[in-house]
C-alpha cells in the first residue's frame, strides 16, 4: 500500500465475504483511480487503503434490482 496524495481520486471496490442471515462481512479495497485517461501514471491503480467492515441488512433494498445506482 502507498499513501494517498492531495488531488488523488479514490476508487473503491467492495466484496461481500460472508452473509449469515442479516449479518455480513465485507472487504473493501481503495485504489488510486486513473483520473486522466490521456496520461497513464505508473502508480494509477495502486492500493491506498484496505479495510473490512461488518454489515447488517434491513428489510428494504438500498439498490434498485439489477442496477448499480442507488434507488430513488
């Protein structure tokens, strides 16, 4: 991992590792995004943070079915 710098654009990817009833464990990896497609830097895509979180689901969906966008 490398530290983030001022002006970096973070890009996160989360993966649900375990789901047991309403409880879950999620791993998140944060990378330095390629913020300028015309200039490729050697450190684009490097990991700047990783963490694990616990989640608890309710009865209502946060995301619209089949969508990557939050529900209105």
